[in-house]
C-alpha cells in the first residue's frame, strides 16, 4: 500500500468475496492480515466495495465506492514508517472512503 508493507515483509493471507447482479450492481468484501507495527492494535484490513456498471452501445460507465477499515486499531497512536520505499508517506488512514467513476469506450 503506497510503498508500505502492511505485514512488515511477512506473507499476507487475503480473501475476497464478490457478487454481481445482471442489473449492473456489484459488491465485494476483501480482508487481509496486517501487523500491529503497521497500525497499532490492528490485525486486519477490511474493504467493502459497492458499485454499478451500465452500458449504452460502445460506452460503459462504472461508478462505485470503497470503504477501507482497520477494525480494532488504536486510532490515537497511528503512524507508520516506510519499510521499503523511502519516499512513502509516514501517516496512514484508519478508515477511508474512495468514490470512483470510470467511462470506457468499447470497440
């Protein structure tokens, strides 16, 4: 994540569960282990994604959002130092909402 190892160089165990509907709606849940060296008292990163895809002829619109949460983390003492990338940021969000929209032209 942005040049930081969330497991401090150790292997990560990750899982994703995804579902989509023919209407274009989709959702997914992602979970990965993290070390408490990355975020104090955190053991997991959880990502909840929802979105909608629609097509009109050669144009496809994909709009959605992601909520990223580190359950059980110590919100008062959160900071991280770069493990691999010296230019990586030195602060980390404990929760984050990302809204995205994409427009594609299909051949």
